[in-house]
C-alpha cells in the first residue's frame, strides 16, 4: 500500500485491479484514501460475486479483458501475490 501512496503523491496515475481473493480488500478502510486521491480501482466482477462482496459506486467491476488492456497500456505493471508463508511477492514489468 505504501508503493501506491508514493505513486499518488508524485501525481502519477494509478490503476488498481483486485482479482480473485483480492476482492476482499474492497473494504473502505483500504481504498477510500486512494480513491479520494484519484486512483482508479477495478475489481473482478466474477470474484466479487463469488465471494459475495458488496458492489460500490467508486469501483469499476470488470473482467480479465479489462485487466489485459490495463497491462498493455500502462507504463509499469506491478503484481502482488500472497504466498503460503503470508508474505507478498512483487512482480514488476516495464512496458515498451
């Protein structure tokens, strides 16, 4: 979350896509401050229904096509994944 905060502080455009179990982080305490700073938040529509997450007006619910378009058009794509030990692995890719 600190990386997102840093990017927003530098006035960079930030797009957040929550997929699968990541939709559990749709709770206001995680994203309201980012939304107010103009981060664009996407969530997997299928995962949101599967895990019975409430739909929110400030979140764009979409599918993997939207995610692939975000990856293709962004300057840098960073992915987090929780592993068995509970820590997070970060993958970063620069776009051409």
